[in-house]
C-alpha cells in the first residue's frame, strides 16, 4: 500500500535563474511564484547548513505538477555536466506535450537552442525530440500524430 498522493514538482538547480525562467516561460509555463528560502527548513532538507536559495515555481498549462528552478546564493552551485547524454545516470530530461512540435523547435532554434539528436516517431503515435536548453537542461518535447 502506498501513501503517495500526487506528483508535486520537479526541481532543477541552475546558475542563471533568469535565463532558465525565460526559457521555460517561452515554452508556455507560467510563473507561479518567486522567492528566497533560507533558514532551518532549507538547511535541514538540503543538508547544506547556512544555505540561501532563490526559487522560481512554474506551472504548465492545465498541470498540477510544477517545475521548480533553484539558484543557490550560498553555498555556491557546483557545476554539473551540461553536455550529458541520455545514458548518463541521473535526471536527464523534463518532457512537455506540445501541439506543434515543428513550430516549437523553430522558435527555440531562433533563440539558439538546438536538438540533442533528431525528431523521432514512435509507432506512428507520437513525435518526440530532445532540446538542450540553458545550462544543459534537456527538455523533451512531444506531439501526438493524427
């Protein structure tokens, strides 16, 4: 038996929270809130004493699940591997369903964000592509066929 109630949010730690926020707002997410968090709560949860973090919460259209972008003011962030591919262990992508994959890919390309690979088709049901956004964040975008 599970005590799980719902999927609440996905958190991504970034160095440039404004750039990351702009990227996800351009995709269609809306800013739900922006704040700084510090003190006993974050120190305890993150296990980083004396931490201070700026947080932006974003909500996709019609979604209950939110996306949390976090920028650590202290301690300073630790660089990850922005070029990581899908076979590297850890969280690799966040996926959003879109209504026109080609249009979204073109708009992102105009802003300098490119495909990780190409556009794939799965069993004539869905088209999907990975786009590498700011700081190496991989966003999976899919649209239904037919």
